[in-house]
C-alpha cells in the first residue's frame, strides 16, 4: 500500500469513527485526492480549493493542525501530512462540524443558515480540539515529521538548465542583481512561474559564486528571505502574517543539509509568500470575521474592548478595524452592538425575561441606552418587537 492509500485509509477511519467527512488536499496545486464536502454549500460564496488551502497553509504554520471556519460558518480541521519519501505534500481536511460550547445549545451562532445541517456532526469546542490533537498525532506517525516538502522534478530540471547556461557564460560568477529586482516584481504580481524561474537564476548564481560552500550560500539565502517577504507585503499580503511566516522560516535555513534540500525548501517558501499575496486574502478575512463573531458572542454580557478582540485574532488594532469596516461596514463598537441586538431579539421572542434583564444579559449596563440602540438598529423599541412576535 503506497503512502497516499494509507492516508486515504485514515480518512475512512475518521469518517467511520466520527461521521465527519474527511478528504486530502494537495498543497502544491490545491487539487483534492477525494471530493471535498459540498452538499450544503450551493448558495454560499466558497471556493473549496481556496478555503481548504488556506487551512492547510495555516496548519503548516501552527504545528501541523488548524481549526477554521468556512464562509458559511461550519468548522473544519486541517492536519498537515508529509510523505516520508518526499513525493508529495498533503493536508487532511476533516469536516464540516457544527461546533458549539455545549451539545445542548439550541442553535449555533456562527452558522449563517441552519438549513441542511441535520446530517453534520455536532461537537463541543473541547471535542473538536481533542479530535484535532488525535489527527495530528496520527498524521505525525505516518509522516515521520522530519522531511522537508518536495518540489517536483521539473523544477530541479529547470535548475540544472540554468546552472548549465551560467557555466557557459563568462559572467557566471557575477551575482545577477537585476534578477533580484525582477523577482520582487514577480512576487508582487503573483507570477509563480516567473518567480520560480528568477529564483532558479539567483540560486544557481549563488551556487557557482560560492563554490558550493553550503554555509556561505545559507548566509545569502537569509537575505533572499527578507527580499521575498518584503515583496509579498508590497503585493498586499498582511504584514503580521508575513512576519510570523518569516520568523518561523529563519531557523529552518540552517536545517537544510544539502544544496538540493535548500533549493526545494526555498522554492516552497517562495510559493507560500506568493499565495499569501493573492490567493487567500478574502478567505483569511472570512476566518477573522468568524473568529471575531464567536469571541464577541461568547462574551456578550462582559465589557468588550477592541484591544482584546484584535489580540484574539492576532492582528493589530488598525488592521483589525480596517477588516471589520471593509468586510462588514461596521466599526468594532457598531458590530458589538449589532450582535447584542441580534441576541436580544432571541430573548424577546423566546423568553419572559424583563427588558431590563435582557439588556443586562446582552451586555448593556443601562436599559435606556439598550432601548435607544435597539430602536436605532431595528426601527422599533424592544417592547414593540416583543409584541410583534406574539
């Protein structure tokens, strides 16, 4: 049984034990080894490849596992897999899951619609995290953990051709600084093929000028990493994402044991940076919105601050505010009030709580202020709203 078949068998085990759909996504091209879950998603703007590639990239950044929301608000678990023979780079995608704080919750706040979710497994947050840990351990066992992801043999052939061309010219040992500038331009433009070609030129020139001295080449690669990260930020990638990525990659440079490994590793890094420039901005914001929504709804009765919410999603306050305004049209305070009013509507419709108690339950210290905000957002007072629902 080859490695891919073993991974698919594990997918079957997950399905049998949990009832949760499970598939594999190929990280280099975003293709699926088995069809992703789609049956309740027809009316939602979701590109399955982009959504789950995002999860796969985040899993690689966060110790091989990542729990995330799809655009509809359903939960998935991404678990990194590395072929020990370096033939592929895969990620297991488990989900969807309806995740709630308790299995007794009557509804799930983060889901945009409750239609067609009856067959989707419900798990508590604790159960979801436990499943994520188990999957991480299982995939770590299959992967043997230590191998670097492979880059296809076509890129190795490109590198050999470039090195041959450089050997054949008088200027072989001159470092092509113009190619550095062109590489930055290609990264900003999201041109993967052009960027890979230029990276091959730069690496080949380094190999020749450094006389195959691996330690000397690694010192230059540190500079290349800075160059690529700055180009990605200039191209529109989130600065916090790229800085975290760069910090995690810096120590990995020294772990590469040969020129071939260094080439494969740096090519992988290049494609990660380019993907963060263009492929995942929208999906990333979806995830920020759903994490923010869950954070606020869990703490509606508390005093919430912008600083706490931004820290929860690991973003700066200014960038976090910009996402809320661009994606939802709200400031942070406006969005908190919106969610509080939505929760208040449920209490007004389904309970006999007094309006004062409802105001306090959803986080307003003053009933008159609650009434003013409620009327501003709904056009009616809380009392009128309650009468309309009887």
